[in-house]
C-alpha cells in the first residue's frame, strides 16, 4: 500500500456536483452486470449439455413414435409439456432467484445499495437480464427440439412446419419473461424463494392451470394464458388440442382456437400475462427499494 | 470567512427502535474533516449507528445528515464511501472489475472507471493481483478491494468498519498512514475497530457508544481527564526504589505507591502537577529513573473505565 500519492480519496469541495446515471443507463448497467455474473454460474454451462440431451431424447422419441403421430403433433406435445410447463419455468425461476436472492443473502447487495442510484432500476435491470437469458435459452431449446423432430422426414408427410417453431418461440419467450418477473419478486420478498417457486410451479402452474375453463383460479397462472396463446398460434387439430389441454377435451378447440389471444384487451391471455408481470415487478420493486431492506426482515 | 471545517456527518438527536428495543437513544455528534474512532462493545448499537450513517437505516427520531443531505438520499450516497466488515465480494470478478462496476453507478464512464479502479488498487498495494479473480485473494487482498470500492469515487465521508482486519503489520501501518492522510484531502473518516491501540494511533478523537447511548465524545486525553474518580496509574523503574517511594508518598498529588517485582506502581490524583514535579526530581535522582509508563491513559483503559 503506497500512500505517497494524493488520489486514493479526496474531494474538491463539498459543493461538488453529484454525477448522475440516468434511469435507463442504470437499468442497462444492472442488466449487463447481471448477465456477466450469470456467465460465471454453472447452470449456464450446463445449458449446452441440456440442449444436447434434449435433442437426443427428442430424436429417439420421434424415432419410436407410432405411425399415426405426425411431426407437428409430436413436436407440439414435447414443446408444450416438456419445455413450456417444466424446463422453462424451473430454469427461469432458478436463474431469477439466484440473481437477486444470492446478493441479498451474502449482503453483496449492500455495495449496490450504497451507490447514488435508485434501487428500482437496479431491480428492473436484473429482471431484464434474466428475462433475456431465459427467453434465449427457451428459444434454443425449442429449436433443438424442432431440429430433432424435423430430422425424421417420415413424420412430416405434408412437409415440415417451421411456423410451429416460431409459435413456440413466441410463447416460450413471453412465458420466460413472465416467469422471470415472478422469480425476481419471490427472490426480493421471501427468504426461501426456491420453496415458494416450487409451490408456484407445482401448485399453480401444474395443477391449477390444468383445471377446466370454468375454474377461475387458472386465470391467475402463467400456463393458462400461454396455452391459449399456443392454441391460437398453432391452430391445432382437435386431437392435438386435446393433447395440449386434457382438462377441456372437446371444448378446447371451439373455445380457444382463433379467439385473438394476442389482443391487448382486458381478459385476453396477453393482457393476463402483462398484468401478472406488472404486479410482480411492482411488488418486487416496492420490497427492493425500501430503505431498511435486509434479508433478516424478510418472510 | 469562517475556518470551521465542514461537517461531513451529523447525528442530530438520533434514536433508533427495533420494535420495542432501542438500539440507539438520542445520539448526537458530528464528524468534520478529521478521523473519528467509533468504539463500543459488540451489541451496543455500533452497527446500527454505522448503517444509519450510510443510509441503510432510517432513524426513528432525529436526523442523520451527510454533507448536509439526508443520509438516505442519492446526494448523500454519492459522497459516502463505506468499507464493510463482512467478507463477501463478487467472487468471480477481478478486483479491478469489481471496483470499476461500482464506479459505473457513480456516473463514471466504463473506460474511466477501469482506469480509476486500477489507480486506486495500485495505490492500495494490489497492483500485481488486481486482474486475478477475487476468489483467489487472501484476506488482506480482499480487504484492500473493499477499501478500494469505498475510496474510488473520491467520497467526502468514509466509514471504515474494522479496516485493519486481515492485514499484515506492514499493511496495517500503511493503511494507518492512508487514513491519517485523508483529512488533509478534505475527507472525514469514521473508523470502527476493536483493536483499540491501533485505533488510537489514527484517530483525532473518539465517539464511545454504550448500551445505545453516546457515552463519550472527545480526545482520549480529555476523556481520561474527565474521570477524576479513577486515579492515574504509572509504572516507575529506576534506582533506589525504596527511597523514591518514601519521597513520593509525601507528595499531595500521589494517592499511593506500591512495589512491583521490578519497580513501583504509583496512583495519582493530579497527574499534571505530578509530572511537573517529577521532572525536577528525575533530573537529580542519583542512579537515574529508567522508565515511566502511564498504565491507564490509553484508549483501552478509558474505554474500560467508561463502560464499567
């Protein structure tokens, strides 16, 4: 430690102007730093291996498919029941919880809280980073799955349907964005966010979302609007619609197909997702931005 | 124009409650461009005081101001540098990247932030290792990174919580020099440490907290003089100890003399007068006085007396 120079600290008068980082710049910087930190996490290194396994599994399953199963049916079932309801929610929630909760628990968040920026853009930056990474991972997974199934030429008698891949990328991207909002909210609010995330996925997404249309509870989930969007986009056969929404069986097609799931009007799936994202981010920001915010005060 | 140094930290009748438990009660003190030591046992409200000072807590009553701004505002945070005592950092990052990341939130451009981070870490003695991941750092190196992020944005008020932890003796001495030099650059410092003799060597005055209250605020010597019920004690070594003891017992400012294995322990009621008189005596004393050591006018003794 040399103390001969005069620059380790020092000021030029108390009236010195305070440099400001704009809200947008803070969000982007927080997102950038979150992405860099994610780069060091093992889960992202596991992702390519997971994609390879997914590809291999889909390839083998497609090879053993019964003759009456066509490629579109197989791909949609894999993408929906494998990616949209299991892999994407869990991966997103895990990444989101890690990004926010880890810093709070080991108190490194204090270094951020002492900076002259508001905490809300810090929080939003983390959400943005998780949403971007999760969406990218989900789209890569959907692509790997599609390539695996599409490689079986015999399953596509009427030609391959790349629109299916695009549809699922849209749905998975929106889902990842919504799940990442839930993840950062849980991480900012609870001391054991992964336990709450497990309850959220198993209790709400896997059980409640599969209730019949008449059950209002399903509208509080992410899975339900995602499924309605999927049905709207892929325009499935009656058989595929039943496979994607077993609880509704015969009604699935007639109720959901072509009902404008992407309209931005109250009650539409897109609007439901938006409301959920806004509510989660608002509550998360409110928690995160409290002055006396410490892990010991949570729960 | 007044020569009064600017106040960088001000506690104005601050009380902090956690539910029904009072962590701090009516605490008032100021820190100017000087080094102030924060002393107190564990659990007496020191951590609460530090969190209030850096705006991580709101006072229940009263006000905490940094350079005139409420401590929880962005204006205040821009002027605060905080070196916490916990050991966690962004482990995968290099020291320079960590400090640069923190600087970015002060509105410093990426390239300038990196250059400033390199500069401050070089000055803190981390020039050779600043590009290695923090997880490979020793305790002392990690402490330097924590110091670096506290100083890099050129704050006007620095709060150092146990800054000597993990440093080797050479680094401790260098850090002490650095801390002592900060007021000359217009920086006020509040430093907390349990190593009282090291703290005493760097501070201009101390703030002593006990059971949530401000027990004392001032220079160590002044605080010691405010304890008349505690006689000063000295250890004397020299020739002809019996004769010396018999002489000293006749002095009005000497309360008592007792024999140690290799010297005398003298209790004083008025140490100022004693030193004046004793300097005359020591000059003429046949065989010489070899050693005169005050036993209880250091920070540790004052702290002990005050909290008893």
